[in-house]
C-alpha cells in the first residue's frame, strides 16, 4: 500500500536513478563524487518531493544543461562551496547581485548591525531615506523612487504606473527581454508584427495579452511602424537596454534613441528595466552609457547587495500618481526592509569607489579574450561581449543582435561546455541564454584559472562542432 503523502517527506532516500540524460553520459565515466553519497543528488531528490522540480526558481534546476543542481552551503568572495564541499569559482554571482563578491565583510557587518536593531517595523526608517537619496544621486533620471522586494514587483508596478499616468492600456515589449513573471509581461509575440501577443505561460489570461504587443529587439523599422499606427494607444514601452535574459544582447544606439524620441513624441512612457544592468554595467547604469533618460526605471539585483531589494522610480510628476498621493495603488509589507536595505546601501557605497568599474571591466575583458583564444584554438565558433561586470558567451562567430540570432547560435554546444567547466570547478549559469557576471572579488589568478579550464573545456566540445 502506498503511504500517504506526508510520510513521503520522511521517506528513506532511494539510491539515485541512473543518470539518463545523454549529456551526463559524457562525464559519467569517472564521477568525482560517489553517486551514492553525492549530497547534491540526495538533496535534489528530497527537494523534489516537497518542492516542484526541487527548486524555488526554474533555471536553478539545470534542466537545459542536464545533471544535478549544486546545493550551495556557503560562499565567500568569488567562491562557492556545495554540500559535498566541492569548491567553485562563481560567474553567476547570485544572478547579478554579488558584484562585490559573496559575503563582503562590510555588507555582512551592516546586515548584522541592522538585524540586531529589529528585522522590520512596517514603518519608515532612516535607511530607506538614505537609499532613495543614493539611488537618485547615482541615476539622474530618478527624481523619486519607491522600494519594493523583487524585480517582478518593480516592473509590475512600473507598467501599472505607466497605464495610470497615461490613461492608456497598451504595453509594448521586445522579444527575448525578461521583466519578471507578472501576467502582463509573460507575453510572447503574436502572429503578426502589430497583432496582440499571446501568453507565454499557462495561467495568463488571453485578455491580459490583448493589451501587450511584442516587437523584435533592435528593429528600428518595426518600432516606427508601431508608433505610426498605434502611438496614441501606447501607455509605455519596456525594455532591457542590454538584454541579459537571452544571454547578452545590447540595444543599438540608434534603437535606443529612436525609442526615446518616439515615446516623447507620442506621450508614451519609456520604462527602462535596469533590474539586471543597474549599477552592474556602470555607476550610472545602462542609461548613463547610452546618454538616455527613462521616464520610469526599474532596479533590483545589485541594489539589494544579495538581499531582496528592488525599486522603481522616475520623474517626480509621474511618481506623484502613486498612492498615497495619487490613484495608482501599490504596497508591500516588507518593502524597504531595514536589514535588506542595509545590504543594498552598503553595496552602493562600495561600488562608488574610484576605479571600481574600470577594474571589473579589465578583468572581464582578460577573461573573455582568454576564452576567445581558447575557442579559436579548438576550432569552436565563439564570440563574447561585455559591459562593466556583465558579459555574454556565444557559440556563434559574432555576438547576436536579436532573439532570432540568439536562437540561431550553436547553443547545443553549451551543455557539454558547461559541464566540462563545472568539472573544473568553474560555475557558469546553467543555461546558454543567461548573462555571466564577474565580481570585484575575482583575482587575476582566478581569471587565469578559468581560462585554463576553458582551454580544456573547448577541446572537449570541439568534436561536436
Ligand atoms: C531578474 C530580472 C527581473 C526580475 O527580478 P526578480 O527579482 O527575479 O523578480 C526583471 N527584469 C530583469 C531585466 C531582470 O534581469
């Protein structure tokens, strides 16, 4: 008789199923860790009983590369250790926040100090004032800002604000950009250029997608056509200025300038989603690089320094439409949480030190030049791009400029490369469609080590080219 479900929580852990993923068979010959005692495997099986897919965010599940997710026990600087005590040089950085490296002593100290004074009050604090002042000082297009707890909340609130401010419903987004998982933003392109989008997730009502249009990224002509035909209906346009959720694809200057001009001309709001790029690609975010101001900016990741802090903000006349001043409602029990804000504020202070981004970039460029050389030597099609502490690795001869070009790359080579690197103790994002991140804690020796590993990894991949 089958035991009732709750007993499954205490069920004895069965020996792991044989690795049946074809990718894994390449590396299964001599596993470094006995599969019977592999803590990652044991924990993953336990996790899969009580958590869907064993993870609390899908890409952590290693589905696109195969194999077992690493369960991380601790991290320090550029390194992480899993539950087997295997060490990894980390190029994910918690998906962007860890720009100083993990557990920076000053950030940890600030968190401990804040925690000792109480974990949260549901009332305003001095730290929130300082945080808002720091954000507005560093990003000129921010006159006012509101703190929230995730990037998803920030973008969701930003589009509600754009709709509330303009009195229009239509939202425009771009293929390959990710803006969190709210209904209005989980929309993919419809059949025609200017036809309504379709839900990209089950559970998103078709009625919601009726108000979202999805255009190809970097396509200036499509943008002009859209505004010509529907400009008066557009509440806002949201984009990642450097798309980090389809690997790494930068908007062209022409595209950004056209977008800015068209939004202004038609009274639509430009929402620049800097949840990933904000204080990651430079001290003044992507807007500083392009010399373009958003009407509304969304922030997250780095501004929380590893804790849950995100924000949206922009022109004061727009932000005045937010409750309690205006009619656009938005709220959060944990918004501006003092412990989280302490981590974020300390991080923002540390990245303002002179030469911080130049240093990040020069280490990143060395890394990418080494990877490129290694790929060339192995005869693997490969290219790279970088801005600040964020980079892209592409299995294509030149960096892609659109979602279609990303999809046309040899992403099929990535899983083998990923696992070869992981076996070398180099932790890359477990997907060919994510950006990479470097931190201030990565040393020149770390970079050399990663390049040497890449030489062996590309050689392993080469026979499949
Ligand atoms: C990560 C990300 C989000 C979502 O942020 P969460 O904190 O994961 O909800 C939104 N937009 C961009 C550009 C992101 O990279």
